[in-house]
C-alpha cells in the first residue's frame, strides 16, 4: 500500500516509497550536494546519469516532465524538498534528515548517480 501524499517520511513505508524511484533519489542527492537547483539542471543531470548507466537513454525534456508532474510534487508533499513551480527551483526542506540513514545505504550502490549529483563538470564525472 502506498502512503498518501503529505505523509511525513518518518514512517518506514513512506520513506521507502519516497526513495523507491531513482529519479527522486537523484533529486535529493543533487540538491543536498549543491543547494537550490533549477528543475532544468536536475533534469539534465538525471538524464545524463540514466544514459551513462546504460538504461534506455531518456531525453532531458521527458525527465523534466516526470520531475514536474510526479517526483517533485511527491517530494514536496512529504516535506523533503521545497519546490517553487513558478521559479522552477528546488531546495531541501527539513524532512530530509529522516531519510539520511537510508540514503547512506543507497549511495554506495549508485556511484554514477552520486557522481552526477556531486560535480559541476557532469560529463567528466560520468566518464570515470
């Protein structure tokens, strides 16, 4: 059973539901590392990461659409990010601390995604 939007991620099921999707984890990794980030920059990084990981390469526009219509509203409803739809920016909100132990466990298993979130030179990070 999926938790309803607005559920705080201190509930284990809600936390796992929030982190189940790699794009949502990518948003959190990126914003945690870089601070306020534009939606277009998040989409660029996530599309590049998914292309480098060998998945069907999504284009940046389709990634941005999924972020705007699904992932960012879900993260915002849970209090993980503040999503300013008008400005097209995302920044962390207080509930991210509740997810930190789970994110620590996933970081080691997603090195390409974590590198893409971390660096200002995205192309060079994905080559390593």
